[in-house]
């Protein structure tokens, strides 16, 4: 679980960086475009030489996954504005249901009953931890964007896992994140030009934020690939554990760095997450 823990640290760092983006008024879309460019560059530097020619079968699925990455970012931003932060966060977390179900069906993975109980507690805990009770004025019929976010997040996780398991084994596995980030770079830059927000690229803070985010982004995906490749634990266990740890780390960072105060509901969610993590870990040791 060491790789999963490191991946969770990167995912939590993602959330923390976005908080700093808000504090220092970093333009989101330009920073995201820089982030994917940096992640792609890291992949090109780290990818095994001579293996890019072996990645022809990965081009199409990796491109689709890369497009989904950018779409998820865009949907998350729109959904937070129009449907509220609570609904958006819950939709993103509940995509775990699709990921777990998809990996179980596709790979015929077997998990212990105690793990199923742990995953169920984790889902409840994640909802309670991320729910704020506020919907930012969202009215009826505002679940469309969160629902699209839910579907796209699940599809990206399932697609990435399926591609890694079936097409990206051995040294070729290191190329998969690179190709995904390459597609994300193209799409995010095009989106930046269409929206005419490229002026923010002249700001130093855009580049600092984007570069740091890109390195963290690349590390998180590479660590996830290695965790899935290790075959020590099924994907249906890796994804919930990674999300639980990321939430717990991000919550602790929020309390320490941003002086956040948690409601009784959120504390109960954290306790459920800890209980679920204990159950899942006890079943995998």
C-alpha cells in the first residue's frame, strides 16, 4: 500500500494547491494548460527510450482518457458555479461506485465481504466529509452537471484501469500517463485559445502554479500505474483506499494550513472513513 499512500498524498496536494490558487488569484484554465504541458514533458523525460514505437495500441484509448481529464476539470468548475460546491464534490467522490463496479465486472475481481462493508462505509464517509449543506443557490434540475461529472470521472478511472491492465504492461506502462497528458495538453491549450484566456500566461503566478501542479499530477498518475501493475491488491480496493487517504490528508491540511473548522457531520464522516480504512486494510493483510 506504499504506492497507494504516495498517490493519495499527490491527490491531496492537488486539492491543497487549488486552495492556494484561489488565495493568490491564479487563473485556473491557463494554470491547468501549463500543468498538463509540464506533466507531458515529465513523461517524455521519464519514459523508457525506444518504447514509444511500441505504444501504437495505446494512442486511441490514451487520447480519449486525456480528453476526459480536461472535461472533468471543466465540468467540475461549471458544476461548482451552477450547482453548488456540495453537489459537485459529492458527485466526484461518488464516482467511486462506478469505478468499483466497473473493475469488479471487467476483471472478475474477488473481494472479501469485510472489504465490501468497508467500501460502503467509505462512500458514506466521503459524502459526509465533503458535504457542506450549502448549494450556492442551486435550484431544482441542477443535478445535470454533477451527474455528467459523476459519469465522466467514473469513465476516466475505468478506462485508465482497463487500458493499463490490457494494453500497458511492463515498460510500456510508463508510457500510458505520458500519452494521456499529451492529449490533455492539446485539448487544454485549444480550450484556452477558444476562451481567449491565454493572456494570463504572462503572469508569473500562472506558471509557478501550473508547473507545481503538473509535477504533482504526473507523479500521482505514475504512482497509480505502478500500484495497479503491482497486482498486490485489486483495483476495487486501490481506488477507495487512495480516495479515503486523500480526503483524510487534505482535511488535516485544511485544518492546519487554512484554519478550517469542521461540522459535526464532517467529523462523523472522517470517523467513518477511518473505520472503513481499517476494515479494508484488515482484509488485505
